């Protein structure tokens, strides 16, 4: 976003400099003719000098007082640096909001759909809301790795002139968050475009987050739970959620090869029964004009709702007989990784942090100090701050190099013009006073 702006500024200044030494002299010769009046005869110049010269004479007469007043002004405004906070870029109001709560792993699609509809009804009850569109479920796209326990609800807002008097975006999000407190859900609020940029660039869906890396998913989950508890104690955190990276639930169907062979079955025969009866299998396609709808067949939910029902799924034998799959396979539940992330060659887990403050830099300093006091990192594990805060750190590191280079270049140019180091320093020194206006 900033690179086009920087190029625009640089090209504008560069071409204006070229025109100043090529085109402008030609135009001056062509159009500036006749008797040229001195600046003292210009009425605008006389008026500005009338205001400026008395101030200049007063400052030159009382030089020590002028320097003291300026120094006091610098001292008074400098403490504002400690209160101004830091953020890479203030969020741009998009006219919409994105509600992205996260549930615990293992939630069923039926329960997730019911929760989604309940959330949509609550959101539509606000007079500031125009439309609500919620999505839940795992995507088929490899570029969108959202798990089943992550919701994605886009809220289109009405124009601000139609909002109740005194209502702001921050107040609206606060009221929505207060009404959407569901057990087992951790709320996250952002904006659609901002969220897509954050997730594309850092993988974190919130402007600020953490990445925990280590050799074991169980260790990462335990560390994430501790960090979540510590950060939730601070007043600046609206919600914090550490991914349950090792809390996925799996149904294991282990075929007994000897028992299956007695009935003339192979492992592939058993797996086909599992895929078609429990998972579902497309057996055809329904064509309606240009539209195509797959026809999927599997057991009804009542026949595959628990482990005992799984065992009654029928497998056809070569003789034509059908036997329950429980006779040739062992069916069990087990825990495992809900999603495996790998970054920089290490297993990784995310912590999503939703803040009610815009001072991301100040929060990171306070939270880092708190984590150093209360968190003991096991050997081989590490955490790092991520999200939009990464860009702020990167920009600060660049400025540490760029600013000295820029000031040195300005000093060299001034010295080349005036041939005096003292005069060049006098002209650079007021830049520190210019900071008072920015503050």
C-alpha cells in the first residue's frame, strides 16, 4: 500500500527538479519581460513583512529568552512520545465487519450450523446492520485452511448517517461482542479486507497474534494454554485463544486381516464399505441445464451416530452374504492433531489475540514483560509475536538505518551549498523542534 505512494512522491519531486532547470528558464525568458519591480513593492510581501519583522526583531533582541521558551516547549511536549502508542497502520473503516469466533475442535457440523444461525439472528437484531452472511465448514480450497471450528461471518453495515445518535464503530462492536458470548466460543472481530491481508501475509487472522514453535504438538498446546491464561488477565485483551493443535478427534477402523480373509474379504473391500457407508460416496451426477449436482449415498445419521452403530455397517462378501464390519475390524476413538502447521522447519501453533486498544506496540511491551515473569519456556520451545505487529517491527528496523542516512545526506548537501559545518548544523537543528508540531 505504501510503495505506490512513495514512488508517486519521489517521481513528483524528481520531475519537478528536472523541469525547474530545463523548462522554467525557457518560460521565464519568454513570458517575464518589461520592468521588474522589487519585492518591497509587492503588497502581499509588505503585509507579511509587517507581521514577521517585528517578531524577528523581538527574538533577536531577546535571544536567551527565545531559546529558553523553545527549549521549555520541547521539554513539555516530549513526554507525549511515551503516551502516543504505536501501530503499523490505523484500520481503515470498510463499512463492514467480520465476526470470526473459534470453537473447540470436535464440534459437529450440525451443532456448528445451529450456532451459526443463532449468531446471525443476534447480529441482524442490531439496527445498524444491513445484512449478515455467515459461513462455517472446511473449505475444499488448499488456499483457505480454515478448520471446521472456525466461523466466518461478514456483517454489512448501514451508512453511518442511519445509525442512532452517538453510536460509533467501536461501541457497536463492543455491544455485539457482549451479546455473542456463547460457551465454548472465543470471539474475534476484524474487517473483511484487513483480515484477508493479515491472513495472506502472516497466517494470523487477528491484527496481533503469537506463534509458538517446538518439537511436540502436546507441548505447544500446553504452552499456548498458559499464554492464553496469562494474556487474558490484562485489561487490553478482549479475547485470547490458543489453538488446540493436539485435540482433534479421530475414528480408527483397524481391519483384522485374518478374520477378513475367512470371509474372502480384502482390506480394500472393508475400506470401500467405510468410505461409502460412513463417509459417503458419489454414485452419479444430476444435470439441470448448465448446473451439475453430485448424488451422494451413505447411511442415515441414526445408523452412524456412535461407535456401536459403526460396527453394524454391512460389508458384502464374495459369496453374496453381508456381515457387520465389526466382525472383521476394530473400531475405536483416539486423539490426534487437529491441524499440523509447519513453519521454518518446526511444528507451530497460533495464539489469536483480539485487543480493545490501538496501541499494539505498548501492549506487546507490557505482555512480553508479563510473560517473562510468569511463563517458563521448556527447552526447545519458543514464541514470537506475529500479525500486523511484524510489519511495525520491520519498519522500525529499516528506519534505524534510513534516518541516519537521510540526515547525513542533508548535512552534506547543506555543507556543499554554504561551505560551513556550523551553518549546516543550524539548519538541521530545527528539525528536532519540528517534532513538537507532530506530537
